[in-house]
């Protein structure tokens, strides 16, 4: 059974993972909405759009943006 001391150390890590994951989710949902709002969206399937947005480049951008967002939010959280 984990001790309460170990549980406290995991809380910030778990919060960071959840917050970065949420930012990544928002990034990809925004990309997906953009795929269907373009002029050539007619006839485009959901599978094609998902394949189009899940690329290595977009993943790197999402992770870097998520980490930057987390750092900014933590900085503001400590300052305010």
C-alpha cells in the first residue's frame, strides 16, 4: 500500500499529465474542426480528416504546446 508521502509526490505529476493531455485534446479537436470547415470539406469523410491531422509534426506541435501551456498556467497559479 503506498504511503501518503509517495501519494503527495505523484499528485503534481498526475496533474501535469492531465493538464497537458487536455491541451493536446483541445489542439486536435481544433484541427479536426478546421478540417471540416474548409471549402473542400464536402464529401470528406471523418476517417480521412483524422488521418490527415494525426501526423508526427502535429504531435510534436501538440506536445510542445501542451508543455508550454502547462508551464504558463503553473507560473500564473503561483503568482496569483
